[in-house]
């Protein structure tokens, strides 16, 4: 199995007005291609810190992180920016769509960040954006502004945006956190479909029900308890005790 | 990114409108001040044009116009007989402010300019005259009057008017050449030397000899020649007149330029404030853009483009309104028609100012946008 995310002994320490806060303490993580991994843990456990580091928005204080075989700690800021553009798709809890742009423009936007031989002209970008929107069932909403969409629809646009550059993996930070149960089910179904078509997904969630059919990693006090191969049977809802 | 900037700009219409109105007002002010300066400079260049190529022989220590210079007429005759002087186009002349006024507005005195009939060209040069441009064959009290003086006395071609019991008959009206500055044609009344001496009560006296160099001599050679022949007198040249104009203009230009700089600064602060607010509001969006791989440079360009869009729209509207506004102001100040069109040089200057304002106003907000940490920005509510 191709290894996409490999973190060894990751430490992250924050200096908060003279007080050292250890957000990650020697955390190891491995995610292979095609996996759907859920990261769970209480508040302050280091989930967000881990997500920021895997997403190359932040760097570990110690330890090495490899994304698609490349060591990120030796990369410059512009190299990390390029890596995020080309290899990582982001989905946020609050959708984070650009409010002044239409749905199509929002989905097209990440393609503007591609450079070199990956760069696309305007008509190709437009076509690809439309394809991604069709794949999430929003082909009929292309010219709408985000404010006119429901929460579920906005998250689907965000998923389309995350997919548009054909990333190696998607980082989803509480993707259903702001959705009702019906929309949550729809989004999770969509994410599973995306995963089944080959895209690796790493998701942070508080909602245990959304971890069905995923590999669950529990994080506590900056360290991880890897529960390998705890993919649940269909129709079985995992409970906190089972994790 | 310019299309994204444009869409961002459209999304905040009312704020953008306020900013555009502000920029438009600033551009209008800058444009009007620029035009006033342009008119002053070109008007004074017109004034200067009347002394092109001539020299003024006058009493030591007097400047221009030589109304304070008093020379015996016989000396003037001697000067005219010098070999360096072109006697056909040179003339004795009397300059004296005309005391009293019959004009409606009671403006400053008109300059009486008495010359030898037939030698009017020495003073008026190539100025276009409506009516007669020569006093030869006319009555003693015939005058060729400047455009501003004609307005002051409310006279037309053929009119007769009286000032301090002196009657004048208008045989020619000169076209406006300059700013109406008292020293030149627009405020003058050209008449025969004899009548001017009578009106000014200066019998056998002149103020100056207006000299055109004899063909083979340069102005400098004539100046040197006459200065050595008449060391107790001054020779006032075109260069001296330029210095006089520069000296008079300097204070006004400095003040006008200061006004422009202040308006410029106000425009920049206005746009900068709007862009700072915009960056603050866009903190989360900027964080999102950075997270999904947008380069810092692209975000900087986004901010600067939006700033340029605001300043350009305000600037274009302002530039288009400058001429109409200036014409309306002119009407309020006594002009009789809407005939002002903005010179291309002023349009270019104002356009450049707008470009500079737009670019530099966006720089600080763009810099601050790039300092935003994506992680912090994504948490921003």
C-alpha cells in the first residue's frame, strides 16, 4: 500500500506567554492511500494541531512528517504552499466558501493556484469545476452565490472544491459539525463515495456516528492510540466504549 | 486575480460607492487646482510672449512694467539713433497707470501705453486686434484697448468713454493673451505718445524705449552696447521678465502644490481605510485561500487590484466631471460661456495621480493581509 502520510515522533510545543504547552508528544501517524481515517479526541487533545501539521499549515517542533514521500520539515513556505495546492484538499466545518464568488468560481478557485505544467487555462478550469459540481449533485447551482445555498449544499460545494485539483488526500475538519442529521448523512455518504473512487480522506470529528466504516484514531494528550482495522460492520454504530 | 478583485468589489456596493465618491471628489479638486495652475502658467507665458525678443531701456532701479521709470524724451531719441537699434520697429513709450475709473467693477487701474503712431507693433507684437491695429490717421484720442480693460470700462469697438475728463475713442480691441496681469497687454490702452503724456501729465517725458535689435545684432549684443553707452540706465530683457514672472508665480505655485499634496494624502488615507476594513473582514477568506494553496503574492495582488479598481472608477468619473465643473465655476466667476476643455497634460497628470493613489493605498493593507497566519485566520469569527 502506498503510504501518503507518515509522521514519526511528532512534537509540537507552543509558547504561550512563557508557558510551554505540548500539543503533540511524540505522535506517530501513518495513512495509506485509499484509507478513510477518522481522528477523534476530546477538546485540547491535539486534533487541530495534528490537522494543521498534516495540512502543512504548521510545522512540528520535533519529528519528521512525510507527505507523499516528501519530507515537509525541509520545505520552504512557498514549497509548502505549492504542496497544499497540488496534493491536499481541505474541507472545513464552516464550509469557508468565498462569499463574493459563485459556486462555480469557488470550485474553480484552487485551480488558479496550480503552476508549471499543471496550470490550466480558463476554459479547462471552468469545465473541470463543472464536472466536480456535477459529481456532487450541484450542477444546477453553478451560478448561485454561497449565501443562497443550504448548509448541506455548501458543504458539497466545499467537497467539490477540495476534489478539483485531484489531491492525494482530503483533510476534513469536522465536515458535518454545522449540519443537521439528514445533511450529515448525505455528506458522509458523499465522502465515502469519494473515498471509494480512490481519494484518501483524513477526517477530524466529534460525532461518533460519522466514523462508521472508517479507521479510527483516538488522540489524547498529544499522543495517538491507533486502532488498526477497526472498520465497523455495516449497520453497526460504534459507541465510545468500543473505541 | 483581477476578476476576483472585481467580484469582491461588486459584493460590497455601498462601501465601494462611498469610497468612489470620496475619490471622485478628491480627483475633482486635484483636477481643478491643476487646471488653475495650468491656466496661470500658460497665461503668464502669454504675458511673457509680449516681450519676446525686445529690450526695454529704462531708468536705473526700475523693474517691469516701467511705469516708475522717468526719462527725458531727448534721451529716448538718442537711443533710437543708436546703430544697434531697429528704428522701424522700436519706439519711445510712456507707461503710466490710468488714474480713476468709469468701469462697473472699479477694478485696478489700466496701464496707459503711449507709443509713436505707426510703431504700435513694438508693444502689441502679433496680438490679434479686433478693429484697427495702428493709430496712424486716427484722432489724437484713439486707443487700442486690451480685452480686460475693455471689460472694465464696458466698451466695444467705436465706443467713446471718459476717465478723469480725458476722452478716449476705441478703434481697436486686443484679443486676450495672458492672465490679465497688470503688466501686459490685456490691461493696457495703447494711444499716441503725445496724448499719453497729456493724460498722465508728463510732458516731454517717457518711461522707456522699446527696442528691437537691428538685424545683424543679437539681443545680448544690443544690451551690452546700450549698457556701456548709457551706464546710468537699465536694459530690461526677456530674461529679466521671466525672472519677474517666476518670482511672482513661485509663492502661488508652492501653495497650490501643497494643496494638491494634501488632497492626494486624503485620497490615499480614504482608500487605505476602506481596504484595511476589507482585509479585516476577509481575514477568514484569506486564511482559506492560503490553506488551499494561494500564494502570498496572489493575495497581495488581490488587495492592490481592488484598491486600483476603487481609485480608477472614482478617478475616471472625477476626470470626466472636471471640465463641466470648471466651466460652471467659471460662469459663477463671470465667464460668459462654457468653452473650457481640459488640456491633455492635465488629464495625464490626474490619471497618473489616480494610479499612484490606487497602488500605494493598497500596499499597506496587502502587506498586512500577508502577515495573517492561515491558522489564526481560519479560527477568525
